[in-house]
C-alpha cells in the first residue's frame, strides 16, 4: 500500500491540528479535575465517546496522509483516558471508541485522497467543537 505525500491542504490542517491537540490537553485536565469524585456515568459521556472515536479516525487518516504526527493523537487519547478512565469499564469504553474510529477509516481508505483530506478537516473541526463543549461542562 503506497502512501501519498501531503498536499498544501494537509499542511494547513497541521497548524489547526496542533491547536486542537493543545485544546484536548486542556480538556483532559479540566475533565480530570471535574471527575475527581463522581459516579461512573457522566452527563457528557456521549460527547466523550464521540471525541474518542474522532481521535481514532484522525490518528489513522493523518498517518495515512503522511502528516508525520507520530503518536500525538494516541497520546491525546491516553491523556483523555487518564483524566476520564476512572474505572476499567470507562477505560474499555474509551478504548473501544478510539479503536472503532481507527478501524472504520482503515477499512474505508487505503491511500490518501482528497476525500481523506476532507475527512481529516471535518474531524478536526468536530473534535474542536466537542472539546469546546466538554470544557464548558460544569
């Protein structure tokens, strides 16, 4: 399987991706502070699981498109799990969501394409919205 080199469109996404990675780190820190003592189910779980799935998809697609991000998206997921994985069950649910996003797009895209790059942009925008919403959770 050959991988296409990144295009100018992908490079412009890199700056936004770096900003999103910073936001995710902040969200994870905030979530950790908010979940210091609580019950298993949280009112924001649906958004958190979707964010995990999006991170998995972005991790696969950016690697496929040669973004050279290394493990940044997996690292952000680990930060999220550290903050929100208050039990084995929660960690398993977060991991399952991440892996589902990764696997879904690995079955859809075997090479970087304009469609894959569009998906990356859309996922980064969605992750930004989800992160903003999670930061506002009381």
